[in-house]
């Protein structure tokens, strides 16, 4: 004969079922959050792409290397970076909204002499040069992360939507870190634009996994160039590293030279300060404008990101005309104050008599008639 089941036992049974249901729901939620992560990690070098990488002077022992020996992190005795990240006193976010502009129509000018730069935030920018348009490191997602739910989040909105961009002639990617190469943005550009993606060696594996057709992927080693219309675009050296998962340096990183018949632009990508800048300046300069990485530096990683003063030195090495800072303001990726990079850059540029423009996100800079530096960021810092 069955023993009657008491209320306490029924409560316990329902509790187990409830906890089991909550656990399943949590697992389902976690799976939903992580659903795009495997694809966002990108592809791996195989077949002809791997064979080509192996022939690169930058490739040995299965990975790409800088010209000089570098370390991504340097030991700093007595310093706890995690503690500083959580409890540090730095003001790593603006206190009020970052002012955004929508680019007005470009000024009427002789197409042969045209040169404008529209900075969208972080390293994303549009170069308008001699009637052509080149898009740099476009990242429009809310986070620079393989997950849409975790990772560094935007400190300001993109000043324009991706579908509002004008038709571009080339899309340049400097390397495969998430704040420079974003799966969702690439897929959107695949649908809305017809331009080729010019990338360092190996990065094409990520684009291939995300559905970019082979005829829109151009992979270049350092010193290799590709012509787009009347432009010659050259991948040049940088001092950095790569990786979207646990594996490091499986793809190359680069800076870029964009040269028309009369105008020239240099973009650093991410890089520490190194003697390669002087060599690039001697071979490809002078440059009408340089877009220089100035943010996300720290003494714990001095060889892979430049300090603002080093960006000015690199600009001079490159024989640059106007300097426009990038890689700041949009994502919190280091321990310094939000406004510190551009404050330091402005002081150094004045001390060394370097022409400087600091646009608001979305602002078009006419390189031959740049806006005066007005310290706009200080009112929101």
C-alpha cells in the first residue's frame, strides 16, 4: 500500500522541479548570449592562405612576428592591474555626452586636390581623397567583443548609421582585434557596399568565415600594394600583435599608406613607437595627413601602443603635415583618464610646432583648412 505524500514532500518536489527549470532557463539564456561567439572568433589559416603566410618574412615558428622582439605585457613590480582596474581613481569615462556631428556635404573643390577625413570614433574613419573614399577599421557595434552582452561598451553612439555611409572604394583593416575588426559591421558592409576589403595576411580567413566572397578579399604583406581606381594602397609595418581567441599572432597587423596622384595619407593602425616610422616616411612620405593612434596606452604594454608624445614623434618621423588623433574617446580600453590622451597630445603638438586637428565624432576635417583645436572634450571630461 502506498504511503500518502505529505505537503512538505510535495513542496520539495516542486522546488526541485523549479530549480531544475531555472537551471535549464539559465543554460538556455547563456547559450543564447553566446550564440554568435564561435563565428565572431573568426577563421584559421588553412590551405593556400596558410602556405602564403608561411612564405612571409614576418612569419616563423607558426606565428607572425614584429621586426624587433616585443612583449605584450611588461612586469611592473608592486602594481596590481586588476585592483587598479576595479578600484583605480581614474576618470575613464566622460562625465557628460560626447558631442556628435553629422558630416555636412564635402566642400566643392578640385577633385585632383581633394583630401578630407571624417572620424567616426575610435579608429573608424573615412578618407576622401581625389574623388575616392577609403573606410578605415569600421566598428559600429555596441561592444568591441565576440559577445553582444559582455565586453567594452561604447561611450558614444556612432554619429551616422552604417547604411548612411556613402559608397566607398576600399575598406582597410589594420589587424584582427575586436576594436578594429567587427563581424556584425563586416556583414552589414558586405550587404550595403561593393568595395573590396584590404587586410593584412591571414585576416582574410575571418572574412571568409563571415561570408565575404574571395573576390572582395585582398590580403597584403608589409610593403605589398594594391591599386583601387587611381589610388595605390600599401600595407606597411607596425609593431603590435593579433588574436581573437586564445591563440596569438596567427594573422598579421599593419599600418597603411593611401596614395593618390597628388595626396598621401598614413594610418598607424595599432602600434608601439619604433624605427619603422622613419623608414616609412623616407620611402612613402611626406604625408598630407597622418591618423595616429594615441589612446589605450600604459607602461605595462609600452611596445604595442604609443603614448601621445610618441605619436607626435612618429608623425614627425613620417614627415607628416596635419596630425589627426584616433583610437581614443569611444571605448574604455586602458587605465588612463578618458581625456588624458588628447590633453597630452595637444600639449606636445604645441611644444613641437605640429599642426593638429581634433574633430568631434562625425566631423569632417578638410585637410587644407582644418578647424582650430578648441578643447571641446574638456567640457565633457
